[in-house]
């Protein structure tokens, strides 16, 4: 009986940990369905831009400067330009100049989700699935004994 209680505690704890990953993953996935998708470009944030201007144009291609939290420039559907720094950082950072899909809220264009595994909810959903599968291991062990 105490083994069963221990297993239930482990399963419950694992599910409690997995639930926020599942919810956040679904929220990010929902954004990609409801928001407007446009093409954007990873650009330097202002301090990087000032640094890059000091380097001669011919030498810039040899300098690697990238954003841990990517800053993306994109054209809104109303024709205006938007520059936004994403809230999720990358390691390794996304390269400046890379084209990337951007989902943005037309009512609040500073709210974005990048079309990238770490941004669009897939990474969070994967973590939730792994945790839920791991929570099944104790059940399999009990059933096999």
C-alpha cells in the first residue's frame, strides 16, 4: 500500500510540474493560429547597431554579433515598420541578418512570437509530453511486478 502511495505522489508531482509547460505551450501555439504572420529579419539591438557602425562595411561580414534575445524588424500589414526584442533568449543566439517568420498581434504589434522551436510553443509542449511519459514509468513498474 505504501508503494502505491509513493507512486501516486510521484505521478502527481510530475503532473503538477508538467501542467505549466503544457498550458504555456498551448498558449504560444494558439498565438500562431490567431496572430498575423509576416517575414522578419533578426537585427542588432541599438547598442549592437552603434557598435557595428564603427566597423568598416567591408569588414562587417567577418564580425559575428548576435542577439541572445533576438531583436526582429518586420513590416506590419498596415505598412508600418516594427522593431521588437523577443522575450525568450537563445543559446546559441540567432544570427543577425537571418530571415524568420514573425507572428504578431495586430492590436499590439510589440507582442510577437517567432517561428522558431523555442518560441512557438513546441519546446514547451515537448517538455510537458516528456514529463507526462516519465510519470507513467512508475505505473508500468507496478503493473509489471
